């Protein structure tokens, strides 16, 4: 019995050692990412890289430097247990990515075309390739040899790495001398440009809106179009013009049926702030006009005659709260708001010297809208 307990204890101890060893191995999965030249100035790129690598349970540390030295990639093996990645913009529309496995004997080289430079699409493309390459070097035997990567580095024109001098190649910058990147864990935003800058954007959106003005008319709803211009940093401001057209609704009250069609426009000012990498909250205020065409269609009383169509155009104040979620240059918006007509417009039946009110729309009309907008960047200041 004592021997059996001893064997059981040894097995348990061995299992704990194996678990500890496995946990330790998992904890050692790290990536050191060096951003050079223009890439070192992109807080959004650091944020996307952090998100993807941490999702794969890989600890990431960043450094930034002005130039890339091939000696950093090709130096003799060290005790470093992390994959090293170098993001090197070669021109406004091209970047080269270098990767070095922890053993210093396996490498990867990736060329990335950036049609619009380091915009949201370019940053996402670089981040996806860095993540996949780091995982491959950590968890497989993928990679090319030292001789192959040396040939790949030497094949690049000397000015493609921002005219890196020969001394920088022969004497690589020690890891301890690289400039720490204070934005390593910063949470950038796909809805905001780099911290400390302002971006000018256009705004072109399709929307579908609905409002409730009382039981007589029910829910009015229809499609719309949004046009705007804005400036954004961590916070943003935008001017926006929207045009909507409701589908006709039938007013059934008293002896008269009527069809009501409404076209509305609004001039709005949006102000908001980022909630993270791809979300924002905003408040909009503005004013406009509702143009409602009232067309009587039938009379159920022989004493009531159908009148000609008429039009009402009350001036309306509008406000709404907006939740915006964006990816790349597209933004999905959910809005809830209210309209406040400045002129009360009840629907009456004219009975000669007297009038009978058939319906009275609410003075405050709640509504909601769903929009999909394209927001191209016009420039950065």
C-alpha cells in the first residue's frame, strides 16, 4: 500500500512538473516588433498589432527607430526567446516585413503592397501578415535559412531602407538602445487618426429612418441620404445634411380617408468622442423642414366632399444620439432622436363655418435610424 501511494505521488509530481513546464513554455511566447520610419509614428498600427497578437496569447513589445539595419536581423544567435519582427516602409506604397525566429536560424520576409499607404486598409494588412508570420515561427518549423534571407536583404536597393549606411548594417543597434515606444499598449481607433493630428473627412451615407407621430398616422418610415464634412481627432465634429422620403401612409379618421406623403430635410451638427479602436458616441442637433402632401382619397359621408390635395411645411428642430461603429472607411450608425415641429398641424374636416379635428400629430415625435456611411479621408493636418 505504501509503495502504491509512493508511485501515485511520483506520478502527481511529474504531472505538475509537466503542467508547469507547459505553462512556462506558453508564457515564453513573445514578439518584439520594431517599427521604422513612418510606421513608427502610427499609434493605430501598434493598436491593431497588439490586439491580434494578444488574441493569439503572444506578449508583444514595441520599439521604434528611424532606420532599419540588416545587422539586427542577421546577427548571431542570442539567448532571446522572442520572435523579432521589423516593419520597414520602403516607399509610400510598399513595405517589407522581416522576421527572425527565437533560434536565430529561421527567417521570413514578406513584401506588402500598400495601394493607399499606411491608411486603415494598409495598417490592417500589415498587422494580419505580422500576426500570421509570428505565429508560424513560434509554433512551427516554417522559415527560410540565413543564406536565403541574406540574399533577400542584399537584393533590396540600399535607398529602399531609407539610405541605411554601411556602418548601421555592420553595427546593429542593440535592443537595449532602441527607443521605447510609449504607445505600446495605447488603444487607438479606426474612427480617429493618429494622436495629435486632425483628419478631414467626407461623409456619404444611406439611411433608413422611422418616426412615430401618433396612432392616427402610425409609423412613418422611408429611405434617406446623408452628405457631410468633418474634422476628427480623439473627438470629432461634423456638419451633415440629410434628405428623407417617407413611404405614403393612409390617414383613416372620421368620414375622410387621406394619403400623406412626407419629404424632410435636416441640416445637422454632430459632435462626438471615440470609445475605442472602432466605436464612437455622438450627439447631433439641427433643424429643417417637413414637407407633407395631404391628398384626400375617399369620403364615407355624402355630406362631406373630397377636397383638393394640400401641402404643409412646418419648420422642425431635431436632435439625436448616435452610436457609430467603423471599420476601414465604412461606418455603421444607429441613431435615436426626436423631432419638435414649431408649428402644430392637426388634420381637420372643413364643415363650412366649423371644422372638426380628425387627427393631431404629437408635438414631440420620437424616431430612430440606421445608416451605412462611406467616410473617405480628405487630408491630415
